[in-house]
C-alpha cells in the first residue's frame, strides 16, 4: 500500500543496473541537428541526453523480467514460453486466438491485409500513424471519429479519447456495407494519450455489434487507460485494474497490440481475436511474414519477459506512480505558462506548438520547430505530432493537421524525477525565446510516413 498523504511522487522501485548518459554541448547539438536535416529520428541516440521520443520499447525491464528471460524455451514449434505468454494475455484479454508478432504494426498489417481493401472504410476514435498507414496501404480509408472535445487542447473532458457515437452511427447507416470493423485506440495516442471511458467503449461495442461489425481494440496502453477509468469514471474507483481491463476486453472481438508499451517489452506485439476463420487466415500470413504461430517473430525469451511485464503493468502502485509522474511534468509546464494539451495524457505530455508559436504557420511546422529547439537547447528529444506526421495525404495533397503537438513521451521506469526537473528547465529556456524560433520547409520526403525520414531546412 502506498501512502497517499505524501506529495512526492516516489518511484516504486530502486535502481538495479544503470546505463550512462552522454553529456553534449549546445554547439555540438546544433551541428548534429543540422547534419540530420533537422529530423530528430535521424539523430544517433548517444547525442541525446533525455530521450522522450517515444515510450515504445524504451522502458526498463524489471529484475523479474530479466529472470524470466532465462526461462525462454527456443523451440521452433510448441514452446512452453508461448503458452506462458498466451495465458498471461488471456488473463486480461480472454480472446480465443492469441497470435504473437514482432511488434504492433505487424499485427495491424496482418489484420488489415485480411479486412482492408479498396472502397472499405475503417473508423476509429483516432488511428495511430502506423494503423492509418497499414489501412491506407490496402486502399481502404482510415477515418477518425473522436469526440469534438478531443480536438480542443484546453477541454478538460475526462475521457477525451471517446468516440463520437453519433458519427459512428451515421457512418454505419450510410456506408455500413463497406465497414469491415470498428477500431478503438486506448489510450488515444495521436489525440494526446487521452483515455476512453468504459461507458463509451460499451456504447461503441453496442453500435458496432448492432450492425454486425466486429470491434477491435488497439490496446497498447490498456493499463493506463484502465487506471484513468478507475480514477475518473463513476462507480469504478474501488475496482481492481485487471477487472476493469477484462471489462474493456469484453466489449471487443479482438485486439492489435504493441507489447513495447504497457507490457514493458523492448520488443513484441500480438493480434488476438475470437473469429476462427479470420484467425486461420491471419495465421497463414503470419507464417509467411513473421514466423510459426507459437513464436511469431519473437524469441521464446521475449515471450517470457512479456508475460511477466503483463503482471507488473497492472499493479496499482506502478500505475499510480506512472500517471502521477506524467502529471508532475504537465503541472510544472502549466505553471511555466507552456501551453499543453489538457488533461495530461497517460504516457506523455503534449505541448501545443500552435499556441506557443503563433508566428509559424501550420505548414511551416511549428511542432517541428519546437522539437528541434528542445533538442538544441538541452538534448531533449521529443516527437512532432502535427502537420509533419499527418499533413500529407495519400493523394499527395497537404493540409494542416487538426493540432500541432510536440509529444514528450515518458519511457516506463527509466528516468527519475531529477531528469524530469531538467526537462522542465529546458522547456523554460525554450519558451523564453519562443518568438525567435524559425519555421521549417521540407527538402525531401518519402511518399508515406514522412516524419521518420523527411529532411528539413529552416526559414530565414
Ligand atoms: N498503436 C498505437 C496506439 C501506438 O502508439 C503504436 C506505436 C502502434 C500502434 C504501433 O506499434 O510501434 O509496436 O509497431 N507507437 C509508438 C509511439 C511508435 O511512439 O507512439 P509498434
């Protein structure tokens, strides 16, 4: 039991092995940024001091996860490690078929390879970029139907990840024949790490099922979502997180999953579902692209580490610390007057770059400008989630994204409070000269997922 009377957000672990951080100078970082074409994905991580690019695969594994790795059985077929993994998944998500993949996007590729295609439309609260890209790759349309509050950075709605059920109903009434399934992303990463309520999940489930459509969860941050439900949803405050998760699972017919998030893996994912025929079809593709269905692109040792991580990520002391430590950063930035998306997300704080840098127009990428400035000023690597990521459409046209955000994603159990205090100081310095930051233009970009490889130059 933790003592909630204390103010300090204490990490519910102590450090067991350490890795060094490399200190760099501002001059060196400016050179590194220039040489990387101002694309932070192109920077070598030893030139980064605090890496908040992503919470994906960057968490610290526990003592017990490293111990579980020793139990890994590397048999090609029928490894006991698969069954340990499958049972740990089904403890929370009791779906019939559990198909391991090397990470989340591999599960998406396989699922939408089966369900997508030209003329189809897949609604979600908000698709993550790889999900969107995998849907669009099949010729289908990926449609975001988050509630209006989800687009308003200052709205304090407790479940800004909820889907607009009226729009879902209208879509199914108008184009139902072309909708193969409904998706829900929990938490809603591209919309600010915002949770979805159990009530909304149940309503979406009812609507989808009334039209005979399966509901799939993109469930990467299910533990964080469940904690928000426990804290914010009426009647949920006394419940055990695993029970809340089982209720979330019961709304859906399957899930795609990146185990690099809440399950504390450095690699891994899965596709789980109830439909026997669809599972059969997916397993056949899995064998072509990932591996045999009892390992699916992972080593037996990875499966063991994930099974243990699944137990740790639903622990109440861990989740309380996780959500409060993200809010700690958000509260401090708020005090500095840094415009942030509210309320704080589960895994990340999102700075509203459009509000901070009104002198930079959206297609000159205010989010990119802020992300580069944070790196150059203090070696803090963040991620633009705005018009660089979402501004270009499959037909080659461009329009501003709904929001221009910069995400400070917090790796799980990796940084201490003093690291975060340093990040706050870097933000303070950058804010003080926000009016001087230049906009950017793209010099070179690939046709899809341009944020990973595009190169930029500064205006002025
Ligand atoms: N869905 C969501 C909601 C995600 O956040 C991610 C990854 C994926 C699917 C794909 O999973 O990376 O294992 O293939 N998000 C990372 C991020 C990359 O930084 O937010 P993956």
